[in-house]
C-alpha cells in the first residue's frame, strides 16, 4: 500500500475535498509543484488552473482553482483557494464565452476600462479551459 497524507481543498464558500492522497500536483507561481507524503513544509501561492490529486488507491481527481495558497505540513496538505470547483462541475461553453468577452474587453479599451479586471478574467477563463483540456487528455477524448 502506498504512503498517503491528508489533503483538504477549501474555498471561501465551502470545503471541496478532504481525504487521503498519494500525490498532489498544482501550479505555483514558479511552476508546477508535486507534493508526496514526507514533503518538506512549504507555503506557496497558487496560480489559476488545475489541481490534480492521486487519491488513496491510485484514482485521479482534478479540480479547478482560481488562485490561492498551498500549505504543506508533515501530516497535512491544505489548498486554500479563492474559488474551487470539481472538474465535473465546470461548464466549457461558459468558460469559452468568458474568455471571448475578456479578450473583447482588452481589445476595446474605452474610458471606463479596468485592464486588471479584464486580464484577471481572461486568465481565469484560460485556466478553466486548460483544466478541461487536461481532463479530456487524461480520458483520451
């Protein structure tokens, strides 16, 4: 039996996941980060994108987060996300539309234009689409 560590994924709204995992793969500000049992303590900021968990028994679950923090302790991993969704709950059409609208806002900068908000919306929509593409690739679709 593989070694495991307890992992929690929580957002501002609710707890999304709580259980034993063999591996967590997330996108930090400096790149992808793989966390296995016995990892050194760490606190890092997370970028919008997928979080992949290999649960006890080897099954893989994928979640989307819009950013947040990853805290690693000897007996626990916590993902503290601004927004977190199970990949199954994501709507690809809505993400495509959000990306299109953000790109349109960036190209049509008017007097009351909020560049940082439009750029954030574009980054989140692109991260959601990357998450969905990663799931499709895993499933061979």
